[in-house]
């Protein structure tokens, strides 16, 4: 049985989600919560090795999806599940919705195969809240261009990110209670206000 809360941050590359993780962690600390921040792919020693491969090696698209879930299995066992069982709050920079968006939307793998892997790896666990940072493609692309050494995903073309963004929005429409879609192109004060509201509601 889980007693802590599990919050995931999502969005296409360049959506600006990572800058908001520290802000939400601080809000939770101020409320006396113990917070673990982690990321996917990664979050464990093995997961970080898989991340290196996933972000820099060419591979079959199904291998990519399988490795995402392999890293996730380890992450759940080593980090997420023990933390939730202790009553900690876990903030993960990406989780399974990213696989549905990137491998399902962007790479166009059948969603039924991803759903089968989701069922295998975490049949009973879903985030308590998923914060989807959404921006128009142009804004995300402009932010990405500032990145000096783009990884395999960041090098993808605009239509890949359009399909990935659509994949996220489909997922948000499917799970409206869990998802909070945040307009990440608005001024940062407004984003912070939206985040404060969400944290209070949790
Ligand atoms: P990050 O740059 O936000 O840390 O994420 C690493 C990259 O991995 C990002 O481009 C999205 C991608 N990714 C997937 O394609 N599928 C997944 O399931 C996850 C967790 C990440």
C-alpha cells in the first residue's frame, strides 16, 4: 500500500518543465513533506547507464521502448516504491506518460504494446498528479536551439515533437483527473500561481 504521493512532470523537450521542479519541491518542503526528486530515464545507477544508451545510441524503436520500461522497473523497485511506502513525496521528471507521448506519439509505436508494458511494469501504480507543461512547438524549438549538445531526441524534427505533444494531450484527455495541463508559455509568475494551486489541492 502506498502512503506518500507521486507527482510526475511531463512535456516535450523545451517545454520548460525542469525549471519548475525545484519550485514545487520547495512548496512541499515548506509544508513539512519529505520530498525525493528523481528522473526518467534514470534515477538509479543502472537507470542512468540505460539513459546514456537511450539518449545517444541508435537502436530499434521497440528496443528503445523496452529499455525505457526496463529502466522504469528498476526505478520503481529501488526508488519510487520504497519512498512512497515510507510516506515520502516523490517528484519524477518524466514517467510512463513520456513513453506514450514519445514512443507512442513521436515514434508511432502501437499504443496497445506500450499499454501491455505498462500493465506488466506497474499494474497498480499511477501518479497522484501529472503536471504537463505545454507550449506551442515554436516556443519549445526556440528554447531547444539554445542547447549546445543536443541528444538523440532533441535532434528530432518539428513533426516528431508535434506528434509527441499530441500524444501528451491525448493522454491528458484520457486521464483528466490526474493531469494538470499548464500553459508553460505564460509569464513565470502565472505558472507559479498555477503550481501553488495544484500543490494546495493535493
Ligand atoms: P529529459 O531531457 O527531460 O531528461 O528526458 C530525456 C529524453 O528522453 C527526452 O527527450 C524524452 C525521452 N523519453 C522518452 O522518449 N521516453 C520516455 O519514456 C522517457 C522517460 C523519456
